[in-house]
């Protein structure tokens, strides 16, 4: 079996080591983990953490890891797998290294039979995003563009305007990545790993694709016909059904969500809505360390709203036909 390789990237001081500590303390301490660490002048994984886990730390000190890719890095991987037989290797490259170079090195032919690249996370400090992007664009943007998951650190200290700007800017650089906006104190390592490993239960895109076949009150909706009228004709669901899905950092109260559900139920201007679901940040979470989020489920004539634990980002999915997506954006106050 190949060894999983997780790359935890991020510019200087973004919080890579903090994230690795959290992952090991909360989730990975039961696995055989090796950490390859390469930070200039920064304290690495501390001794207390190592005593709590089975992790072994391999330091590459001959300069930036990206300058050692051909030699010491490849040899270190092979040596680690032979000696420690780890379940996973966590790589923490230098904050000024290029993520694309690390990914390329892990894909070299001599390593392909030994490892599989698993999580590729870039930690981004939302408070320093603008200044780092403006002054260190080549390195900073490379880390953003090549990540599968972006984790925003210090999001609890950011105002809404700045957080919106950072999320939109990241999406412009990398339209396919998942963005975790929930602060590290509120989100669990299970959720982070589920997102970073592209788990089915956290991928909005997969939720939308699976929504093509769904059931309401015992009726399965997988076949529809023209003009938005259910029928026994054997048509593909996506020929008629519309699906609207977004990720959002918006915050809502239960009362606001109740009003939204009532609007969907009583006004046809949004289209005919057969199903809606979502997980959303509860109002007040950004300002205080309240872990309460809201989950809603809607079908015609009934809906439910309940409290849940913190998720990685707010998500909405609406299924129906003749949906007016612009009006749905306005209803949920989504900025596009």
C-alpha cells in the first residue's frame, strides 16, 4: 500500500505548524506519522507534541526544500518509508517555497510507486493577504493556485469586508479549491481532513451532482419531462431540473432563515422549489467564539432548522425547476 503524502503549505507565519499540531493532537495521533519540516528560523513541531504522538520529525536544513528536491528530498522520502513504514507523511515546506515544485517532486518517477499525494493545503493569513499578495506575488500566488484546499487563518479577527475580498480573490486565482473560512478553534480536524481529502460529505459539487436523483415524501425524482411537469417519460433529470448551489460566509439568525423558507414556500417568483438544504454560520460567530451553526432542510409545505457544530464554510443547495437564480441570490443575500 502506498504512503499518503500531505503537503501543508503557506507563506511565512501563516499558521502551518499550528495546523499540523491540531491535526496530530485531534486526529492523526493514532497513525504512524512522519513530518518533513523545512522552515527558516521558525520553531518546528515542539517536544510536547512529539511526546503525545508517534510522529517522527525529519528536518531538511540545507536551505529551502525546493532547492533540495532532486537530492535530499527524494532520498529522505525513500529512507523514511523504508525505515518507519508510515501511514502518512506530512510535508511542511518553507514559507517562501513554491508549492508547485513540491508537488512536482512528489510526482517523480522514483517516488510514484511509494507514495500518493493526498491533501494539498495552503494556509492563508487573512489579515496579511493583501500585503503579501502585493509584495510577494510570485511565491504567494503559487501557493494559492496549486492548493486543493485553502485554510484561512485568523478569520475570527477579520471583518466581513476583508473576508469577502480574500475569498473572492482566492476564487479568482483558484476556482476549484475548497476554502475553509471557519476559525481553527471552532472547526474539528475531522472536518478539515474530510474537506482536504475531497470527502463526499463535504463537497458541494458532489452534493449538487447527486441532487439529480432525490426523493420527497416517498416519491423518487430521477426522471422528468419538458415544461417542468413531472411525468413517466424517460428523460434525464438535468434536462428539466435546475440546481443552484453556492458557498457563502454569510451569517443568519433562525428567524431570518424562517423568513427565507416562508418566502420560498409562498412566492412563485423563485421558481418551483422541490428541495433545499444548507449549513450556515449562525449570526454572531465571527464576533465571538460561538460554535453554533444552523442546518436547514426544506421540502414543499414543511421545513426544519436546527443547530449543528461548526462546518468549514456555509453551503446552500436548492433543487427545482424554472429557478430564478438571481432572485435566490437576493433572497439569501449572496454577493456575486
